[in-house]
C-alpha cells in the first residue's frame, strides 16, 4: 500500500542504524570498514562500497543514499 515502508527500506534503515556508530546520520568509510570486519567481510572493500553509494561524493553516505542504493545487496 502507498506510504507503507518496503522490506528494502526497513532493512536499509536497520543496517544504517547498525553501521552509523556515532549516530550522526552519516556513514563514513571507517564505519563501513568497522562493520565489515565485525561481519566477517573484508574491510578493504569499504572504499568502493562508499564510492558506490555516495552519489553526491561528500565522503559519507546519508540514510537516503543507503536506501536508494544497492548497498544492501553487496553482502
């Protein structure tokens, strides 16, 4: 139904809250690397993951960018 959160949106919001360690509504490469290491993923991939999702090239990922990106399908 219109206006109801999608499963992708719910997962992306939950993932954002987990990765955003300092709760400033910005995910940095350091935070991505930390989350990846804790998840058993290669933290060296954090840079390209940030680059893929950071469409405005600000050096961080906003909540909206994460929801709009394919970031959640990277793992």
